């Protein structure tokens, strides 16, 4: 059992013990090697009772029972259940032991358990649960469900050091517009930061900008040709993105002859050395190898095409081409030439200021704006020396590469770590940056939030660090990659900045803002009551986008569908916001104060719909703990929609024996005490809904 560590915890423990004493229970049992937090999680009070009683009946170790007790998928199957096979008992069949536990189990907190196919199902006594859960939520308010002990090195010792997690996320490339594809990394990273903060970790939000490389040579030429100083100052990101698209179109035309020749050479080489046929599946006969013919005419054609390509490439270099100018410009940046650096710095500074405006709309704030440009050359050289000394790297046509096949990881292929001209690559900088961050911050965990398109890159990056040995291998042991699927356009097509096919996030936010504003204006009376209708419309629009993004597992991509996300029907952001605003309206109309609700008698909640809502609200701390393990926003979102639907059932609850009277109506409550109890329940639901929404990064609205 975890120790209480604040006066609030001590007061909550007194409340719990007072409720238990009414039921004839002296206190929450102390269990060896079991870590429970009854002051922040009402269900842990029940876990403690269940574990203790099952231990007395079976003799099993408390830790084993604790690991076995689990949630049910649906409340009709119990609040908690015990798969008896998980107790690993020999000599008794699970069905028999389940029946024995159900028969012998007695506790005022739990109804008589049922035994079902090797499972023991526990249904909590509703009155006791309501009297524990409701006051806990109303006292703890925005802290309910969150456990700050988990961020300590020893969760049972409040004086033990806090752990630090760095989350690297968003990380756009300078001069590329912030589009809906960047949104995923940004809001997932923001969610992770909030998740770990609520679990008591120290957190550091890091934005590792793509602010270095040959593309800035491309951009510099584009700005010289298409740029406008006034447009740059007004909206640097948008203007630089337009410039970048135009100069890349020019570059595409310029490189087209060379690319066509390269494609022809590749095709001829495949004809000359065809790929080996795939091995047949087990039990199948190998396919006959087709006769291979390679003529002298084809060999001559290949040689002639290679000569043509070399001539075209030489012509592009001497011209020089956009690509060659970009390479030379980046070399000047690497060499620290003042004019090149000043040009690059201007683009970077303007872009960051614009990004900050976008992040503020999304409730995102960064502690550290770093980037590829901030990685020190000496750290890259030090890493390169270690890789060489470990025999990881080799020369290939003047470049330096790692062949993972020679180090037991053939599926990772080969990757460059330094170009022929001596300039570093993204991977080289990642390796050095990883070490620099640990030296600076001494983190306990670091999470990279990176799109699944980069899975191979991250796997290569982590594997190189492991192969480099200590301290690099020790540091990467504290790192993890959180990969996410891509956002596509409404038709399911991949978006590309170079091709100009991205959906601007700023434009998308403006579109949903306008849509929601129009919806709000349709109800003139309610619209007049909203203090800041423009700001509220923006919050509703952002909620629409974020909830659609969080509606599936992060590994899955999705299509950016404006029509679907803005619907008030189904599991959408507007639906959640409406649920919260309705609860706020009920509180205002009830004219009950927080001090009134603090004295609510939750034992008066007797309707099935109300009891089921209490049971659902009691699950929120467990949902949070589970989310800390899954790191999936959809875990929270699924719960919030489930809870909102339980809430709706309360609104519709009727007593058929009393002329269909609404049994859960605050307005028509049969007594002042019942009115306070019902409003206390609805305020508890509003608090849990708000806590979950804020954890996701949403701002709950009070009127809409």
C-alpha cells in the first residue's frame, strides 16, 4: 500500500475510513508487495478488500492476486473479475476454485460474487461506491484520476526523486508550411507531455526543427527568384512554402532529362541481372527460372545511356543547376560563411515566430526549440570516431556508410553517415544530438514522436547507438520511438510539400472555426450568452480536428475529413463539447453552490442509470493508469464517449411506475436532498469529462 504524502491524502484517507466504518470495516487492508493508491483511486479500496479476502480463501500471494484481478469489458460482467487460472493453482480446476471463492467470499463492499467459466465476477455495492467516489471527485476536482506518485523513482516514497521525460515532437522543416500531417506529431506529443505531467514526472517539450541541409540552398535560390520581403514579414511560413514549391517545380523540370536517363539505366541493369526468384512456399515446387538473354546491343545501349547521363550531369554541374547551387550554398553554411548563415537565420527566426502562433491555438508550448543546426560539429566528429573505432563504418566511393548486414541486422540494409563532400547527414546529427541531450538534461526517458515513414531511419539510428557501446548504448536504452500513421487528404492521397498538395493546417483551422461559428449563430438566444463566440468557435473547431485524429490507434493513418469531424452526431469533438456545456448549464440553472454539493448524500442515487454512471466515473483513475501504459489517446477518448453515453442514459431515465417521471432529473427531484445528490453526480461527471478532455489537449467550453 502506498503511503499518503500530503494533508489532502490524509484527509481523503480519513473520509475513506469513515465510510468503511459505517459498513463495519476498520480500514483499507495493508498488503505485502502490492502497491495501491486508495486516496486517488476509489477502485483500489475494493481491490484491497478483494485481494485480502481471496488470499484468506486460497492462500495465494497478494501480488499474484493483484496481477490477476482485472477490468471487465462491460459492467454487466462485473466491476472487476478474477480469472482463476492466473492464480496458477495446482490440484484444483479453475471452475472448481472459482466456485469456492464465490461461495466463501464475504465483504460489505461487494455483492455476492458469481462464478462463470473459471472467472469470479465482483459487483461493487452501489451505495458504498457512490459515497466513496462522488465526494472524492468533488474534493479533488481537476486532480481526480491522476496519480502524481507514479513519477517518482519510488512511487511509495514521496521524497524520492522525480523522473524526467523529454518528448521530442512536431519538428517541422523550416520553410515548409505547417500542414495537417504535422498535426499528428504535435498533438500526440502534447498529449504525452500532459500524460506524464499528470503522473508526476518532470517533463520537457522539445521541438527539433528541420533547420539544416541542402534544402536551404534550394530555398535561398527560390527566394531570390520568387520572394517578397513584405510577404515574408507578414507570414513567413506560408510565403516560404510558396517559394519552396515554385523552385522545386523549376528543379524538377531541370532534372527531368537526368532522371529519365537514370530510370532507363536502372531498367537495363535489371534486365542484365534479373532479381533472383523468390523461394517457394513450403510444399510448393520452385518456379522454373526463365531463360536469361542479354544481347550485345543491350550492353551497348546501357553503356551509351551511362555516357549520356554523365554528360548531362556534367552539364548541370557546370551550369550550375539549382541542385548544384543548393549543394554549394549548404557547404558555405557548414563552413560558417556570414552571408549564407545570415540568410538562413532570417528564414529560421521568422518561421519560429509563426509556428508559435499556430502552437498557441493548439494549447502547445515548447520548453526547447532546438534543431539540426544546434548539433555541435565536435560531437558529430566524436561519434564518427567511435563508430570507426568499433568497426561500424566503411568507405564507399568517398562516402562513409554502415552496412547493417555485417553487424547481424541485414533487414536494416545500408545507410550513409557522411557524404562524399564531407557534409553530415540527418542520421549523423541524430546520433550526436542524442548524447548532447543526455549530457545536458540527464533524462530518465526520452520519447521520439515520429511518423511511420521514418521507422527504418529510427531503427537504424537506435541500432547504431547500441552498436557504439557505452555511453551511447546506455542512453538509447532510455529512449523509445512512438510511431504514428500518416494523415492523407480526404480522398486518401498522400500529401507532398514539394508538389504543393498539402492541406494547410492554418486554413483548416480557419475553415472549421467558420463552420462552428455558423452553427452557433443559428441559435440566436444561446449565441448572445456566449462571452467570446469567436474564441469558442475556434475551440470547437480545434476539438473537431483533434478528436478525429485521436479516434484510432496512433499506428493507423486516417483521411482528413472535414465533414465527418464537424458533425454533432457520433463520437466527435463537438459531441464531447456539447456534453460538457450541457452539464455546465445544468449547474447554473440548479443555483446550487460547490459548498452545497460538498454535502451531497450520494446514497440517494438509486436508479440503475445513476448507479451505472457512478461505476463508470470510478473507473477514470484506472483508465488514466492504463493510458500511461498504452500511451494511446484513444484509450482516454473511448472512455469519455462511454461515460458520455452513460450520462445520456441518466437524462432519459424514467420511472414507469410513476407516470414515466424522470427519475434522474434535477429540476423535478422529489426533495431538496435528492436535488443536491443528483447535481452532485452530474457535477462529478462534468469534472471527469473536463479532466479527460484537458488531458487530450482540449479546452472544455461552458457555453456554445
